[in-house]
């Protein structure tokens, strides 16, 4: 394991911990987006660029967008 892989793994661990410790659902959706980006970087470092691109699309864009839309619907913001 080289230094870049260790740094990426530590970043994923830190981002995952941040997601778990965040209490506000709207902020948690944003931290999930950050976690998706960091996880995509880890996959890229581990030489899996196809998995990294699909993870960034789903984990950093689609999932947080769905969560924010669901929160807005529950709170009465979207009709």
C-alpha cells in the first residue's frame, strides 16, 4: 500500500464518520455527497476509473438530490 492509498482510505473514514455524526437531515444529505466524491477518489486511486465515475454520478449527485427532494416534500416545499 502506498501513501496515496492510505490518505484516500483515511479520507473515506473521516467522511463516513462525518456523515454518521451529522444530525440535521439536510446537512447529512450534503455530507453524503462529499462522501460520494471522496469514495470516487478512492476508487480512482485504486485504479478503477469506471467504478469511480459511476460512484460519483450516483453517490455525489443522484442520491443527495433524491434525499433533498424527499426532505422538501416532507417539509411541504415541493408540490
